[in-house]
């Protein structure tokens, strides 16, 4: 994937290229943070949504009172944050929840 936002009046000729791998890694990190899950348990696939990025996110979510509301809110936050970080318009973010992440209480010996 090439291109991205062009700074008006930029004195530096050329272009910026963001690889698919870099976009995927960025989206995975953002999604993991918003879902409250370890990054290694979150998977992201990129697609096209009418010229914008479409994110397919699969992973667990942190235990909370309203899982569906949290996931819905997380999808919107992921769209906004990935757009802000990469300069690419994210058209959709679909989240498939695969489990619940709980904080492990350490045992006292």
C-alpha cells in the first residue's frame, strides 16, 4: 500500500509508503489496547471498504460489565486511532470476540 496524506507545501520530494505488514501491526496494537487483551492473542486482517481500509479483528476482550457495549465502543476507537496514526481512512472495523481475558490474581506463598 502506498500513498497516504500529502502535506501541502512540503519541501521534501517523494512519497511515504506504509506496508501492509506495518498497517496490520499498528491496527493489532491499537485493537489489543482497546480490547484490554494481549497483542499476541489479537489477529487483524485488512480489506477494502469502498476505498478505505476495512479491519477484521479477532481476539478476546477484558472482562467487564457490558461486553457488547465495550466491543462496539472499541471498534469506533480503533477506527479513529488507526486513521490518526497512519493517515489512512478506516471505513469499518469488525470485531469477533473469541474469549474473555481476566486479570490473574497472584498467589501468595
